[in-house]
């Protein structure tokens, strides 16, 4: 479904680029017509340029089933921040929306799990599956910026996230969340979630709390900073020209 959405977006973009105004009458610097002329002059490609070749889809779909949980994650790294999350854990759904919205990642997450015991298994397995989906969508990590960082404020809370799609999983976790629960969500599960994401996306991830009093604010600022840092890191760096961003040549 995400692929279909993407191809309709691309065809919408390419038809927008065909400004109806004749060249001589188009005087607007921001007109799509101008963008189209810039594209035509900069891209050495036939006029039947295949946008899918120029921008290969960076999508993934991962299903993971154990005796404890059943999780499906679909994502598009080049999305618009559309999110559908239903994990059975309302606060986790709220945080997945932050990743999608601020990471501009289209994200669908479905999970059923043994939440009659507690949220631990489902929370962790959503993190594992999301990490696997990130790794799958990035493939060999060619052409990406690779590093990302952001400091997100949320009222009194201020959280820094710095990450590297290094191929080497690591988490340094510096949150000091003052209450055991936010709603029904056990705040110890925030660390478990990011351990799972880092291990399965092969990411080096550092999280530092610079300020904050309210548990909800501290956690939400963390997810927002994580989203923006991820968005920065997965962006295509045009100066890389599709090369793997490592002096070793492998990530
Ligand atoms: Mn909130």
C-alpha cells in the first residue's frame, strides 16, 4: 500500500512540475515551472526521466511472530509523516506518532501481545520490529547522511539525541524519569524500546536529558528528538553521490 501511495505522490509531483503557463508568461521565481526548468538544466537524463530510478523507494515491511507477540511494521523513510499505530499500548502509540510525524516517516504498526501480563514483551518487540524495518529500508546505507542529532524542547523538558547508522549497535541512555508510570505505561520501558531499536537497526544511539521535570514531557521530547535525528541521518546526501558513507567502505 505504501508503494502505491508513493507512486501516486510521484506522479502528482511530476504533473505539478508541468506548469500550464507558457515560458514567456511565467515570471514567478517560486513557480513549479521554474523548478522544472532547473531540473531540466541540471539533470543529464532523457526527458522521460524515471523518477523511481532517480529516487528508489526506501520502504520496508516486517512481520515478527513469537509465542508472546505478533508485530507488523511497514514504513517509508521518504514519507510525509502519516501514521497508523495500534499496539494495544496507548502511550507507545502516541510515541510512534512522534517518530512518524517528526521523522517524516510514513509508519504503520500493528501489534498484539501478552499485555495481560504487562506491556514489556509487546513494547520490546515493537522496538525490535521497527529496528529491523529501519535496517531493511536503509539497505546497504549508500548515499545517506549517516549521522543525526537534535535537541528537542517540550516545555520544561529538553532532550538531546545523537545517533549514527554505524552498523554497530550501542545505546547510551541518560534519561532520569521521575515517575514509574505515565498513564498505564511503565517508564522503564522507554529504555527497553530504544535498546531494541538500536540493536536491530544497527545504530549507535546516545540519549541525554538536559532538563525536565514532567515524565510525559521528558519521554515525548526524547521521541521527538529521536525522530528529527533519524530524519537527518537517513536523508540522502547529494554530495555522496550514492557512495557508502564510511572510510571503510562498509556499514
Ligand atoms: Mn504527549
